[in-house]
C-alpha cells in the first residue's frame, strides 16, 4: 500500500508564462497576468502550478537559459510579483513549483562571463572547458539543438560544451563549489515558500567526455550525444547529495525531467529516491525516433501506445509514484499527435483526457490541453520562434525534404504548437493580450476553441472533481493499476482497484464502434464523454472515441 502524501493527491497545472496572460499589453504573458487568472486554475480543480522559468534570461530558449537564478526577468514582472504570486496562490490553496534548470546556465550568466574573462578563476571550473584537436572540437557530438556540442572560444584552441544551444553552456557538476552554489539557489527559493521544483534535463548533469571522431549518424557528420551524457554512472552521487542538502530538508515535491531506465527507477523514485516522481517520455515521444530527430517521425500504433502506457504504469507503480501527462511545453498538442486529422473532435479530445487523467499518479495538465487546443500552422518558418524547430527544419531540408515537406513536419511536431497564446475567449488575441503584436501568433481557431462554453473543459473539471470527491478519491488516487489485456487492438482499458472497490476506464481509440465484455458486477457508468452510455448483457457498447469510467463495489452515497 502506498504511503499517503499531499502531492500524490494533487493535480498539477503547467503554466508557460510567456503565453498564459499578458497584463501590460506588450504581447508577452507575465506574472501579474497569472495572478489575475488564478481563479481559473482554482475552478479547474488544480492545486499545484508548475511555472516554467521566469528567471532573468536572454530568452534564447524561452527562459531555459538562465542569467540570474535569484531574480525574475523584467519581461515577466518584478521579484515582488513573484512573491505575490506565491502568496495569492497560497490563499487559494494552490502551491507553486518552479522550474529548476541546473544542467546549464545562459552564456550571459555572470559565472560564465567571469570564466571567459579569466581562465584561471574558480569560475572556469564551473563549466566544461576542453582543448580542441588543432582547432577542431574535441569530438563530433551533436548538440540536442543541432550543430556541434562544442563552441570554440574566439580563435583559441579552447572549447566549451553545450549539449543544448551554444547559448546554454553546461555546468560542471564535478566542481564541489559549483554544487554548493546550486544548493544555495534551491534553498533560497524553497525558503520563500515554494512547494518544490520541476527539474530540467537532470539526467544530463554527469558527462563522460571522450576525445575522438565517432561514427556519424547524419548528413552533418555528427553523432547523437546521449550515450555519453545521459544517466552516466556516478550521477547518483550528485542526485543524492542534492536531495539531502535541499529537497529533503523542506519535504518538497520534485518531478524530474529524466528518462529513467527500469533498472534505475528504484534509485530515482524508490523509498529513499532522489525525487518524488519522474516524467516518462516513452508514450509522449512515441512518434519520435530514439535519436530525438523528430523530422523523421516513427510509425506507431495504438496497440504500441497501450503497451508503453501499461509498461510504464506497472514498472513505476511497483517502485514509486508516477507523473502521467499528455502534453507539456516541449510537446505538440496531444490531439494532433495521437488522433488522425479527420477524427479530431471533442470526443477524441475528451477520450485522451479520460485515458490519462485516470492513470495512477499525479496528473500534469499543460495550459490549453483542458480546452482541447490544437496545433497551429503558420505560413512560414520565419513565423516560428523555437530553436529546436529551426534546427529540425534545417535538418529536414539538409536530408532532402522540400521546404513544404519540412514545414509539414513542423506542423506536426514543433514545440511552438503548444506555445501559442492561451485561448481565453473570442475577444482580440483570444483575450490573451490587447497588444497588436503577440510574441507568438494566436491560433486563428480561437473563435471556436476557447475557455468559454467548452465541452472539453467541462469534462476535465468533472474528472478532476471525481479525483477530489469523498467517495472516489481514494480509488482514483491510491487504487492499484490493473491493465486489461484482452481487448481489441484499438481499445485501451484498465482498472483501478482498492479494498474491493473498482473503477474501470475504457477508451475506444478508433472511429469504429465496438463492444466489450465487462468483468461481472460492472454496471454503472460514472462518467462518459458521450450521453446515454449503454451496458447490456454484461457488455458495454462503445461509440467512436468513447471513453467511459465504470464503477463497482461502491456503496451509494
Ligand atoms: C528541457 C526543457 C526544454 C528546454 C531544455 C533545455 O527539455 O523542457 O524546454 O529546451 O530542457 O533547457
Ligand atoms: Ca506582458
């Protein structure tokens, strides 16, 4: 039986600050805007906000390039606004998680600037500097955002490592003094009353630097870097130390962006694990090849998706706690990923919501997911903002695609698909901003998809209410996850069971109708995305993309 914890019972809502609500008319979302919309988050039923980075930053990667960990970027408001957000949210019973980005800083961070100025200063040890091979980089690793992972300093033979963009130099966790600086930052924020952190790219902090030319795996002559910078042996010492010196002292909630292989799960999220939970990428990146090069999407099936979800739930639940999610700021909109264009509608959207929100774990909802927001198709690659998008677009063109074909991949997978402004209502810029120019285009479909009169939103509210209800909370939160295997290929079904009380979730992931035999005793449809669900002769009849939650063993309230 799981130990109870407040964060296990929570529903998390992720806010991408640049795109949530603009309060001062500059076309960019900000902290005051978020404060103004807290009532919306409360009404949805979420009780934790994960706030993507708002620290001082030149914004080459929208704040994931931090120049000062102690201050809010003026674009988002003031330090006092952040204090006010924590306090106002607290009054509504909403806790705040910030994003912790400590694999790298911005190249504009004071530490990096000082390291460049004086290679003999202690700051030079804060980053990963290496000599090149006669002016060539130490090796041919490709950074995650494309191009060499090494950047040459001036005309010298000295290079620094950046596994993301060249404006995001990697920190050297081997340096004890640097680690202390990081713990100081974390404790500074936790002392302010933060509930915890979502921890960025943390699997990458230990590097296994090797010189040489590795077999290239692309037209650029470079090779995938992951094998030397992901979950490298020894990383556990850093993670353990960080936990002991920071999170543990505050009883924080932590969710790590870390793709953890099964055999390491126990160390990461077991009884004395480093984190409360980790995000699993296996089903959200089902359309991306292992190399991360999303311009070459995979062919996947609903059956594979079911296997991945079941595998993840079984592996994680036997050891710790899960963090199921459909979307985040690095993913396109889930509806466009999982459902063919012609079948995108409120049924398929709510079916996806039902499938994920009932899994065991703390659900994470990304802003606009609850409205059924969709991908955007901008006219030109120049309308986009995201560095990863530019990289994948040019890789696609380099690999021989036409510009039109490359743009089609962007329509499917660009991170900007989910970063467009939040669609509040039918007024100018969907109510996001009254500026004539928003930092990223508003999706023109806001006239029909927005937070007013929205069936998807109503469904999310109902399912969250179920999770919070006296009668069902216990089973929805703590009930065992039991996969149902013998369904037809395009149905995903599972049970949640606790003390002889059962919930069954069935999702008909296809445009065809079908029937499914139920285990005996299931007769009451608790929640469905259709009207008039039908159970007859122990069978449920499912319409296209129908999602039903059926109960048994509960005493009527
Ligand atoms: C994480 C963030 C992503 C960012 C990257 C580099 O993957 O979620 O948005 O680009 O780290 O910090
Ligand atoms: Ca603003």
